[in-house]
C-alpha cells in the first residue's frame, strides 16, 4: 500500500555543551535546510510541532513559507497550531498566504492544543475564557470560523454594506482555493477522532492517547482511525478523509546510529496519567531496516494510516538527519510504501 512519509519536529534548541542547535535562529535556519534535505531524499512531508513558551518552534508560518520557498514538491505542515492562541481570521490570512507561496503544499494541523509550560499563556496573549466557557468548545468555534474564512465566505462589512444593513460582503484576502481540503484536526482521544470525522477534517492522530484502555497503543489508535473514517463517511462532508500517525523509528545502519538509538531496541510503550486521565504513548522502534520494517508492518494504526510521520531528532543537526531521511526512505521501500 502506498503511503506518504514525512518528519515531525519540535525544533528544540539549547545553548549547552555539545549542542548542534544552540539558538532559536539555528533551529529555524536548520529546518529550512532539513526540508530541502528531506525533499532530496524522497520524503513527502516536513511538519512542525508548535508550542509556546518553550525552547522550540512557536510561530510556524514564517518558517513554513521559507521552507516552501526553498523546495518544490514536499508538503509543509503543522502538528498542531494551538487554537487557544489564535485569532481565526488572522490565522486564515497567514495560512492562505503560506499555501500560495507553497503552490498548494500546506497541510495545516490545528486543535485545542496540548499541555504546556505556561499556566496563563492564553491570557498573556489576550485570550481569556468567559464564564461558562471551556477551551474545547471555544477552539472548535474558532476552527469553524477559520474554515468559513478560507473558503471565501464574507466575514466583514464594507462601509456600503454596513450602512445599508446588509450581510457581510468582504472575505479575507488572500484566498488559496485548495486549502480547505488540507486542514487536519489533532486528536488525542477516540471521541475527538470521531468528532473530526463528523466535522470533515483530516485526522492527525496524537502521539499520545488519553483514556487509555490498557490495550497496545497501536490497536487503540487503529480503532480511532477506523471510527474516524466511518464518522466521515456518514457526515456527507467533501473535505477530510486522510489519516496520519506519528512514530519514532530509527533504522540502524551505522555506528553513529547505534550510539544514538541502539538502546531503544525493544518496542516498549509508555503509560501514565495526563490531565487526570490514563494516557499511553507509542513505542520507539530501533534496529536494522528489516527489524524496524517488521515492527511497523505489525502496527495496526500504521497500516490504517495514509500518512506516517516520523519524530525528528532535530537537535542532532542537518547532516545526521539527512542520513536518517535516506534510511527512512529505504524503510518505506522495504515496506512497499514507495515504488
């Protein structure tokens, strides 16, 4: 089965001995080079995690635009933009502009967001919940306004329309016609995955699933993907239909690979609690290309997915990750995902 593959990166940077990514500038510039290297190796996507108030990537659109300007075929995406921090109409303008620069290669993941360092981050940005509101409902409302805006639905009044009491007549500008079909919802629960299908989004399944029921991560995630597709089919929406999962996979072909990732052999998962709910995250796969291919072939969620993103150790620098990209493409060929 043909699948797209890409990388998903936090863009960590630290000013510490031995670091290959010391500053935010290093991280940003290197990710442009990483997108170029990924495209040259044959990957399909260069995706960025977005987190505020931390030493990683927080403002994705300048970087995505720069990545797009230096490449010609690779998708540029987010996993995910936290809508608690976003004005939906400004987001619509930024997304459309980036999509036009990329000639239709933006894959925009959005959601309510994830746990973060800041206890009052949204308030610092000027966004506060009113009495009786919750972030899940508010961010879904923002997402709906954002999607209306990128389809060209008028959202503001001209002076003439306002004076005559008519409906809004001005859409956001610019508009990028294919963008509405490339919006992904980041889902960390089974229920959210089903909601994403009913709402006509593509599904970006989280690297961590809440409400863990004790089964292996890949089986719970595969059920989420299957039920998402069933909900989408019943919804009647013309957008959505793609599902993406993320895995940590490191084929070991050199001594350097073994030094970094040889201790990760064993396919163990992590389980614990997050936001008061039992949570489970997927394993790290490391070994020869054949061994990693065998593990991924047995992964039910990977089998169900259309797009497999691989967690990127960006802190190891461009040269090492260019080598990793070649190994991941070799892995995709071994699995029959690429011709």
